[in-house]
C-alpha cells in the first residue's frame, strides 16, 4: 500500500454498545486506508479506546465524546462537522452491530471514482436476526429514476450501507434534526432531490434487526416522522399518494408483523 492517506471517513455513532462496536470495527477488512470517526453519544458504557486503536490497523480512529445523550441525529451531525475539518473525499456510514463484507468501502469508492455523476451510493444487504440467522436479502432499486419515485414508499437506502461524497454537505447541509427517528430518510430525500443516487447491486453489509434499535423502540415516532417527510416533498402523483397511505397503515402495524411481511415479499 503506497498511499497511506485515506480518502474516506467512516462515521459510527455509539451509545452503550461497546461489545458490538468492537465486532463492527473488526468487520472492516479493506485493501485501502480507512479512517473511522466514532461519536459516543453520552454513554455510560464507554468503548475501550485503547483496544479499538490496537485492533484497527487500516487507518486512524478518532473518538468524539458527547457529555450528554443527544440522540443519533445530533451525534451524526457532530461527526460530520468533525470530518468536514479534514480533507476527505467520501463519507461512509456504519452502525454498531452491523458487519461489512470484505472490501465493501473499496468497491463503493471505486464505483464513485468511475461514476462521477453519482453522489450517494448504498448497497444491497443481508437482513439477519440477533442470532445471525438470515431473514431475507434486501435488494433496493438500483437506478436513480426508480429510487426517486419509490422513496415515497420507504427509504430506498439502508442507512449503514451508504457512502456519499463529502461535498454534498455544502449543498444539502447536515442530518435534519426535526424528523426524530427518521433523520436518514429525511436526509436521503434531501440528497436524492438534488443529486444522482444509486444502490450497488451487491450484498456488502450484514444488517442486524435489533429489538433495541430505533426502528423497534421508537417505531411509531419514526413512522410519524416519515409521514411528515412525505408531506414535505408531496406532489399529486401515484407514488406520493400510495406512500402516504402506506405509512399511515404502517403506523397501526406492529414491528414484528412488518418484519414478517418484509420477509414474505423479499424471499
């Protein structure tokens, strides 16, 4: 490896989950330099910084500690602002408990290097339960035109799978803080309306369905926020109307039933 400077910063928010954070860091296996920014959101169970720096050899690990728990959207924005101070070309996302496939970030950055008109790039993912059993493979649409339409139905990007160009921040800003538990949906909607975005048709992440995740513990709040995002971007058309009806119905459906329906349709 001749170039020791990383072109990508991987942003990981952390809250009281040091064991899974360590496993996630260990899953980053790349043939390019990678720097990691970990934002600890006022945890009482802190990550072992010394150990993480020892086990991660691909680049630097930067720790940012918030004194009080402020919520994921604010933690992410603190991380983005810290990354902005450095000269990174790309920003990748990853969550505690999720696992990268080998050379995931290499593949995404290479694609973005070649396709300079693409600014946000997600991937397909394996959706696993907490025991590691495969529930289904989530294969979101690939093309920009389809993604723009179907964003009204649901987020078309798995949040911890994305890599985006750092200069997006200049035009779009940071994660919106007024759509609680749906900050990624709101952010990606803002991005996709201005910039070409795609999904790489390859499984590059194992995504764990955690009963303690925001999607599980704050599900109704998340759906309400998603409805507000749809209303913000609404126009009279098939997808916005269907998306609004779908989200209202989802508000009354349990997370468990929702996962069973997803599993059925993604077999």
